[in-house]
DNA sequence: GTCTATAGCTGGATAGAC
DNA sequence: GTCTATCCAGCTATAGAC
C-alpha cells in the first residue's frame, strides 16, 4: 500500500474526529495527512470515496481489535462491560465515533449510504455471533430474533456515542442504568431454573402469538 | 412573533431535513424559508443560533404532540408502539431526525452542544415520567435508575433513526426484535406474581451488590 | 506520483441604501 | 425590517509542469 494512500486514510479519520463529517474537507484531510490536497482525487477520486474507504478500514480494524474480547463474553453484563471499554477508548481516541459521523452524513448523501451501512454491518455481525453464544440453551434463545437484536444493540451504541459528545455525565448514567439492568438477565435465568419448562413454553407462546413480522426485502 | 423569524425557523428545519447539518447553510436555509439570506444574521446573529432555536422549537412541539399518547402508555410494549409511530412520522416528514443531525454537528461545535443537549432533554424528561408510571409497584421499580433508563431509551432511539437512513429493512428488523423482547416484560411480571416477595428481594440484592455508581459532577 | 496553480462555486458575515 | 452588494475564506475538482 502506497504510503500516501495510507496517510490519506489516516488523515481522513483524524479530520472526521477533529472537525466532524461537515468539516472533513479535502483541505482539512490533506492537512491532517500532511499531503498535497490534489492527491485525494488522484488516489480516491472523490472525498466521499476516501471517507468510505477510511470508515471501512477503521471499523474493520476496531472490530478485529475487539473480536477476541467479544469471543470471551458469556453474559449480557460482560457484553456491556466490553461496550464500556470500547466507549472509553473512543473517547480517548478523539471523542467522536467516526461511524456515527458517517451515519449522519449518509442521511443526505446517497454515495455514502451503502458504504456506511456496510461498515456498521461489521459490528452487527460481531454482536450477532456473541448473541448466538449467549442465547443458545436459554429459554428465550430458542425464539429470539438474533439479527434484529444485534442491530438494536449496535445502533443503540451509536446513539450513545453521539450523546456522550453533548452530555458526558448523562452518558455515564446510561451505562450505570444498563449495568443495573444487566443483572435482571441473571435473575430471570435463576427464575427459569425453578421451572424451566414452564418458562420456555410461556416464552414461545407469548412471542409467537404476535403478528409474525414478515421479512420484507 | 414576526413572520420572518418563524419562516426562518421552519426553513432551518427544512434545510436540515433536506441537506443534513452539513448542508444547512445560510443560503440553503434562506432559500427554504423564501427569505433574504442576510436576515438570518439580523434575527438570530449566527447560523448556530438559528439552528439551536429551530431544534428546540421543533423538539418541544413534537414532545407536546406525543405527550398525550405517552401519558396513556401502560407497558413497555405500548411505549415501543408509540416509538414506532413516532419513527414512521419522522420518516414521512423527511426521512431524517433533526435531533440526530444536531447531535452529530454538536460533536465538534461547542456552541451547538448545550442547546442540543437541552432539546434532547425534553424527550428524556417525557420518557422518564412514563417510566415512573410503568415501574411503580413492580419489583424492579423500587431500585430502577429511571433517569438513566430514560436516557438509554432516548439515545437508542436516535441511533435507530440514523440507522434507518442507511438500511430501512434493518431498522424494521430492530423494531420486530424489540417487539419480541417487550413480551419478556410481561413474562417476568407473571413470574413475579408467583413469588413476588422472593423476586423483589432477589432484585434488590443483585442490583445493590454491584459497585454503587457514584454520581460524578 | 507529486506538485503548483487556478477555475468556478459556495460558505459566513457585514455595510449601507431604503 | 428588509434589501442589494460585497468581502474574503473555504470548497471540489482539474490542468498541466515536473
């Protein structure tokens, strides 16, 4: 990989972190990369394409970094703990989630939408495989919509990252509340142990009685 | 209220919805408001101040609109249903959450941060009062961190709004999964009825045994 | 591959006539 | 309060020398 290309990828991330998606221009990116501005177009064709490539590379790296920790997670509480560490690291790295900025920018830029969705999907896949492990063997696990839950967890985290930027104390409170909530999982599991079979059939019935959500595209 | 001021507030929202926070410039806003560009500075002083005022007014209106529905909510499932309606309406209104765009912009603009946090707080307060009603009398309600949970729900919703913009089908899946999850609430309540006192003490013990999250600032 | 230079816009903000 | 006109900084993108 040509060193310039790599510098531009890094510079794009720096620019997003320091100026947000709105301020990630050819000039700020080139300055952050310490590279001539015109080289962005030579190597990537457009700003959008550079941002997309940078976001994908950055996300892939971070998913890999956390993949091992996630593979050791054996409860919702532990998953939350990993989320907390990830959140702390994001804050240290520059107080902004690159993915959240791209998501915001993608709302009104069609060329950014698909690459951003693809980057987010990397996290979703990772979370889904954690859920697979956690839910196997539990009463709820037999009927749980794991892809849906994985998406819910991932996008909720994005929202939290954005919230952190405007209310740090509030974000801490969210983590405290989720921590508390995660204890309910164990309690439900305990209760389940009391009459596991009854619980299982109750869950199946309750969940299935609702209008089936037909997959749609 | 001078009609021009109101037109500018509306125009700012239109511009955010159509172009995102990055494209909400004096010129696009003035065009959407059908008002001379220089009047933004006469009436509001700066773009940031206009955006802040518009965001606050818009959020206050929408909170009021949904306040009655929220006051009738008597279960998590119903709360989710209101969330779904709100989400559908946002989509119809222009496929973008104004608050989410402001939140993204506020990450790197200090003058936007506090007003955005204040607007978001309007939703958080509303959700918190719903939680107060829902949790009163339940075993978990006695120890639940309601302000924290209200924030968690609110910011998760913001994340979902952003996700919708890049993956519509994925967002639908999230709602389906949450719907499914919301049935667990009833099941847990049922189980609780079996041995309510045992459950209550179990929850209290479990939740309190963790490191107390000291309020911090 | 990298540079300078520049075209052609759009940005926030202000001055000053009315 | 509203308008025109304008300053100047910043923007994306390209042309063309090296």
